[in-house]
């Protein structure tokens, strides 16, 4: 079933187009694939990037307690294509003056994101795709939100939403294995919880 890709804010897209047309921005990006490509480049597959701010012990079981994890929108990410090939990605960020270009980059998350999107299309359910980052674990997931008409810039993962960890995933978490939020969140919460202090024997 096709995914409902949310439209990116027009200023965010314009900032990426302006950066792509700037030789200085492309040169300073230091992404070999972007610098060496010949022909036109186009930003596609815009995805909002949300950050998981904090997981408390109560948040570990959202389906049981009714609580939800706290997230915040930090930017929009675009895949930069040359023809049918992804050569880089571009991030934008929200500033006091509105959406602005942040950086170009390349690496495994670009390929992993495309793979996860293909997986999502085969699930047979309509979703709104987003990205959810867990900075403390250096973890990025494809977040498949069940409300396809929701405002992509807000909201929190619902227990029935799907999270697909992108490769490379943290040790012990399988990349590209879809999880319900209610299943994966407890694993994340346990990893983020501080280890209990060991008492010194008397």
C-alpha cells in the first residue's frame, strides 16, 4: 500500500534547492558523491525528523499506562537524487527566521532509509513515514505513523505505530525489523535508564 509522504514546508524545500544551486555549498559539503555527480540533482522523499527527548520509567509501557513518549521536530530530511540514484541527503533546521538549510551528508542511513521505505510499502497498511532519532543510542528509526492525515510536524508515537530501526542499529536491536512502538519503547527505555548503584558490602 502506498505511503502517504507528508509535504515538506515550502521554505525548507527552497533552502535545499538554493544550496544545491550554490557551488560553494556543494563544495563545502565534502560529500564525494555529491561533488562528482554530473547532471541535475533533485531533493525528494521529504521526511520530518523527530527526536525522542526522554523516556521515563512510566513511558516504557505506553499501552498500559496511557502515557506517550515525548518527541520534538528538529528538521526535515531530503534524499538528493541524480536520476534514479540517491547520492546524498540534505537536512534543514528551524531557526528564528524560519526553515534553513543545515547540511549535506552521505552514509549508510541513506540506503537504510530507502530500504525501510520499501519494507513499509509491502506491509499492506497505509502509514505516514517519519524519522525518529534517539541521540543517546546513536539510533535512527523509520517511524510509520498510523494517522496518515496528521500534521507531520507534531504528535507522538502511538503504541500501534511501527518503528523500523535503520542500519547500523545499536547492539542487541535488529536493523530493519519492524516493531510496534509498544514493543520497542521498553527496550529503548531500559537502555536509557541509569544502571542501579551497587552497594559496597559492610
